[in-house]
């Protein structure tokens, strides 16, 4: 019965290979170059595969478009060949093992490399500084005081590995005068087995040369490199007995590894952070993402996040190698921005936005006095039932704006906080307001205030209408997202809840940002920031100017 199963699998594999062969023959005329032998296990694929996939062998653009599919077909045919050979070899055995070779888990390998680099970078202070700034020396080799005993390591003539006598003669080197790549091959043949590998490290700037021996710090016992004696190694540099060769890598001091770009010029304060997500304070005038039409280069939140947040600890599942913001704020708007550090956190936070569980609060300065009709006035209890974030003990009256935008429902709950007299404002009054959007339409708060209340936000160059409002421009948009509340994206899962309860008390409550719901079933996160100084300074200056010049 086992032999019958093997024969059936052999038949299906043979038919599958035959069909794939016909398909690939139609894709490229050179597929007929296959040498079909009596047994499928003797099919040769190497040369034909390379030839039929070369663009120069394609007679038309249609064949070029089929190169990818041909490659996939060749891969399947190779897999069929492997299975057939294995089945033929087992046909005389009583053991049945039809498992195909396991695929290499490259994801886990990259994750392990990520954690290793992050832990190494976290200890950057213990490594000597390299050249230029930002590089640190993680390993060094000392050349023998009397030179190398033997320069030729490739005796059997294996191509591409070791140092041959021809290379010694060509480079004109001796025991005490060798080139930098040759020295690397002689000092560490495992890391630098070939001349090309050593040259590549030199070209990438990973090699540093210290002329003469290095000293040792008496207090720490660590080696110290003298910056005046160090040069960045190049392929053509020569090293001599007593010199020290250092291996350097770029480190970011606890930040995300693998970021070769320079740190952006602006600061990105972190309001809350754990291994799963973070909340940062985006400054005004900085875009969240760099766009094609308006290229912001490194002046974006996306570019600054790897330098502001720390990597997750080892053991964190499904990490994102580069943190990503879950939503966006307009470029002129400042305030709180949610950032995911793991894939489950990104999905969970996105779903909270879809289900409107993320509750945000904005503060703005309006040009004029917004009307407060009785018909749109609601109590705090009604506002809470409506779905916005208001404290249960709040006794203030709120206003509701329920006006569609772009044929979609849009709702905003707001109330005035302060009125300040101004010589430039509409009706001579600036109004500080608190706004709580239930929906998140495009420019919802800016359009609701400008179109519905006829009181645009100060500094809004798009919706202020121009005219006299232009005198209030020049200081940026006075709109800030200063409060946000949400469910923790990880600590509310069964595994996450156990992890959270096992945390020490100093980390468990996130310095006051984490709390439990009233019924104790949900771990919630609440973050708030103070308004930027420009809000208070602007209102104070406008009030003082009105007092001095208002009567005149």
C-alpha cells in the first residue's frame, strides 16, 4: 500500500513537471535546450535556467514580462525534481518520510539580528569612538611586532579565498609592509575569507587604522584609541608592525538600529512609551510623512521616530523594525501622535480609530466670537453619551456641531474657555476653545469653525478667508491636540494582561498614564500635554496691546 502511494505521488509529480515544462517552453524559445534523459532526476536546470531568463534572450517585450513567471515555474520544477529523487531513493525502504525540506525562517533571523544590534547599541558608551562621529569600535586587531610569519594562505589554489603568491607579488608586499585588505585576511580569515570581502569593508568605512600600539585605561581596563593617530582605512592603505586595526560600526545610543541617516534637526518629545506603542508630541510645522509633491526630506516625524524611541525588549513578538505612526496630524498642527512599535499594536490601534474608541481633545484660538445657540447646547452627560471624552464630574455646557463634510457625517463638541480682546481680531475678540471631535474627517475642526461658526482658527491660511485675517498670520496655526485617551493595544489581551500584572509597580502604571476602567476590565492609557508657549504669549500680547492702544 505504501508503494502504491509512492507511485501515485511519482505520477502526479511527473505530470506536474511536464505541464510546467510546456508552459515555460511557450514563454521562451530557449527552453527547448533542456536535455531530457530517461529519468526525471537527471534533468539539468542550471545552464538553461540562466539562459532562458536573460533579457537578451527574449525576442519581444512580451517575453520580458514573463520572466518572473518563468522563474516561479523553474522554482516549482526544482522542487518537483527534489521530491521525485527523494521518493525514488526511498522506494526500496520501508520508511515513509515525505516531508519536504523546511524553509529558512528569515523573519526570525532578522528579528534576532535586530535585538542583537539594539542591545549592542544600548551599550555604545562602553566602546571607543571611531571616525567619523557616530561610529564606535567594537573589535580590534594588533599586528605582530615583527610582522607576519607567512603571507601566503592559499596553497591549493582555491579561487577567491585566502592570499595567493600571485597577489603577494602583484601588490609588492612583505612581512612588515602589507595592504589593509591583506592584513584583514591574515588576522581574521573567518570574517574576511576573500579579498573582495575585505575591500568591501574598507569601502564602507568599517575599518579604522591606529598608527602604533593603543593604550589601556587604568580605571576601566578598556582600550583607548588616540584620535590624532587614527585614520579611516582605505583599500590602498598600508599597515606596519605595531599598528592596530579597528572594526567600527554606526551606533545610535539605544535608538533603533540600522538607521544610517542623520538625526533630524528638531526634537520629538516622548510623552508615553512601552515595548508596544508610544505617544509623541509632534511640533508644529513638521509633516508626519514626507510626500512626493512636497518633499520634506528628514524634516518629518517618520524620519525622527527611530531616533526618539527605544527599541522593544528581546522577546517582544511581531516587532516593526521601524516605528510607524497610526494616524496623522496636519503639518501646522501640533500635539499628540500615536505610534506603533509592533504589528499587533498597529492593527489594534487602527481598529480603535475605526470604532472611534480613541478620544482626542484639541485646543485652538478662534478669530472672533463663535455663536452658542440654545438648540445646539448639550449637557456634560449628553456629551458623554454622545461618545466624547468628558470627565463625569464636569458641569459645563457644551456646543454640538453636526454638519456633514464631503457628504460624510462629521460631529464636533466644543466649548469656549477664554475671551481676549484684540485690535486685529474679528469683532475685537479672540476666543480660546476646547474641541472634542467624534469623527475624523479631513480638516474637520478647521472647516467646522470657519464654515459653520464663521470663526476660523488663527493662522489658518487655507480657511481664514484672507482680508483682515491675514494680519493674524505669521505665527503658525493655533491648533494643538493636547489630550488623548485609548485602550492599551496589548495589555487588554489575555497574554498582555498577565504581562502587565507581572510588571513592577514603577512600570505598571506608566508614570500615571495607565489606569484601569471603572469596572477593572480594561487597561486604559491617557496622555496630556501643556499648550505650547505661543498660545499664552500670543493671547497675553494681544491683550496688552489692546489695553495700551484700544482707547486711542
